[in-house]
């Protein structure tokens, strides 16, 4: 049988780590082939080899049975291979049209033929039901729309083999459903898709075949109609993974954290991004703020953590008004924060892992004396956290964080924030981009912290996560807290309705 793409016996080595160890992957024409594995299993590396970002030490790549050489992404594009990266590669202040044609501009004499490009983009957008406006600036569109721009970039270049790297890591549940439909449409039109993910529901919903990697090695390839979630998770992490947890009954103590009438106004549009939000979190409970991305969650979190100033309202921690206190004051008083954007607000990417793990403690006597850092103590402390949280990296505490997989970067932030003895944990999308084994681990850690009496404010788009670990759910819509729900008595549908602005007449504040 001729495969459209074959990667045969691929080996790729980085300092201190064999990222791909003799892996073979075969993609048939017109199939969706999922690539599943834990964080750091080698999935993105393997696809980066196919896209020409890395050169393998060993192995060959064939297209339609012929050996091909792919030295860079231009070679890949010439062979009809396109890739949507986990972190999008778009120029934010360019229009959608300019982003799509960048590097593949249709010419009319010496000039770019923008009319032809616009016509082609609109045709493709309609053919694949992508609903894109070519004239809007990228910085003004949602993450889901940005992803559609990336897909259109591939289609505009007439790519036949489409690689999606963690395509749903930043999407809302509705956008994920839409993307799955887009993928089905692409395959119907004769495209072939390689789909990197660690979300088992998505694989079961959309893939035909799945190849599983573990610690750089191939575990096996299975047909989706002959397997199930439990079997895939066992192949992926080497053990049975729990999808539901035995939660102890909640025993809330004193109120640790209060937000009262908090309002945040956009500097540009003067629109209320957070609109008189009021709620409290007590010791020993997980309160979740659920909502579709872009409904004021980010601004609420920025106001709580001190990144932006609210227009009105008060924020109290342990009874003290911290509304106008500095970020360090809040941290020292007792806020741990797992931020939404790990690259922008969570890590210093060019520092090593050890220094990232002490970012909130370096100024304490534990890690410095007479103005000098106590490096031996820093590395000893870091090694302890690396072992405790199973953070995988090529060179341990000395690894530059930029070179680590996204999931292991996330584990580093979780390790740093949970090791602080803060009474309040502010966790924003704490499991975004993590595999099932890591999600299970972080959920269990959060439940353990709750049982110890820590107050946890969770902000999540993942409804499975919301139901699995929260004790109370507050739904946010257009900056307002529109309702409070009990995860034991509500449903996905009811929450979804509130998240989309239904039940508006029920607005109330707790």
C-alpha cells in the first residue's frame, strides 16, 4: 500500500535527551491520524522534523512512496505539507489577508495582486465554512478565529498534508466543536491530517487512526473504532488513569478572600470589562469562575493579582484591603497565582528551571544573603520540586525553560506556586495543554490543598475540569457574575446556556 506520508525509523537527539527514538509513522490519503502522548513524549518534535524545522539524526521520510529531503519549512510547503503550530505564527498588526499571503504573495507584474488574493481567500473560507473576514486586523480577532487564519494559510498554499499541533489547547468548547467539523470537511475534500493532541475525547470524536508515543518511543498504532479512552490512556502513560475523583465532602472555614463590587473599565473603549463582580472564597473550598473566553475573566484575574487597577470596588485577602497594594505585597501576604499565559506572565523563558522555581522567593533569607543568591540552596530546593512534580527536562535544574515542552513548563509553574504556603491559590487554566496523566496529578494536588484548608479560586474553560473539582461554580458573562451553580445538581447544558448569555433574566450577585 502507498502511504501519502511515511516517517521511517526517525531518531532526533537534543542535548541530554533522545526526543524521538526510532519512530515510524504512516499516514494514509484522506485520513485523520492522531498523534497521542504525554507532555515531552516527542510529538511536536516528530512533526517539526516532518515540517523541516529539525533535521533527524537517523531515518527517512517518503511522500507517495518516494524518498524526500525536507531541510526547512519551504521544502515542506513545496511538498504540500503545512503546519498549524501550538503557539500561532501570525503578525498581530497585519490584516488577515496579509497574514495569509505572507511569503506566497500572488503577483500582478511587480505588484501584489490583492484582489485575486481576497477572492481566493473568500472562496476557500466559504468552501471550508471558515467564516473569515480578510480585512480585519489579527490582534482584533479571537484565538479561535486566529486558528482559522492559520488553517486558511495552509489551504491558500494548496497544502495536501495538514499538521495540527495541539489545535484545541486555547479554544472554547464551542470552537473545538467547530474545528472538529472543519477537520472533517478538509478530509472530505481529499486532504490528509496529522493531529497532535492529548485530549482523548477529541481523538475518539474525530480521528481514524492513532499512534501513541511514550518517552520518545512509539508504543503502537491503533484504529479508533477498535479502541477506547481507557486503553489509549494506558498506552499513553503506562497505567490506568482516573477520570473522576473521590472528593471528600467540602468543609469550608473562614472567608479568606473577598471581591466586592469590582469594576474594571477598558482604557480604549471605556467599556466595563468586569461589571460589579462580588463573591468570596473560604478556606477549604474550590470556587470556579466558568465562562467563554473574553467575558472578563482575564481582567478580573489581572485586578486580583495587581496587574491592572480596578475603577471601583474592593479586594480583601485575610480581611485586609489589598485593592491598591503592589504585586509583591499581595504575593507575600498570601496569593499563589498560576497565570493564564505561561510565557507572558508565568516564566522567564531564558532563565533556567532552578531560577524560575524561586522567582517568588529569591528575595527571602532562604535564598539570598548580603545581596547574593545562595545557589547551592536554590539548586537543592529545585531538585526537590523537580522530583516531587515530575518535571521532565534534558538537563534538570540547569535546563533553559524555553527548551522544555509546554506541559513541563506548566508543571514548573504549578510546582512553584503550590510550594508557597499561600492561603489563596488563584489558578487560571491550570491544566491547559497538559496530558491526562498530568491533569489527573494536578487535580489531585488541588483537591489535597483544598482538604488542607487552602482557598482556591479556579478560572477554567474546561467544563470537565469545572465539574471534576469545583465545589461552587460562578458563571461570568460580559463581565457580570450571572449565577452561582452547584456542580452536584447542575448540568453541562445549563452551564453552557448561562455561559452563552441565556437565562439573562436570572442575573444576580452573590
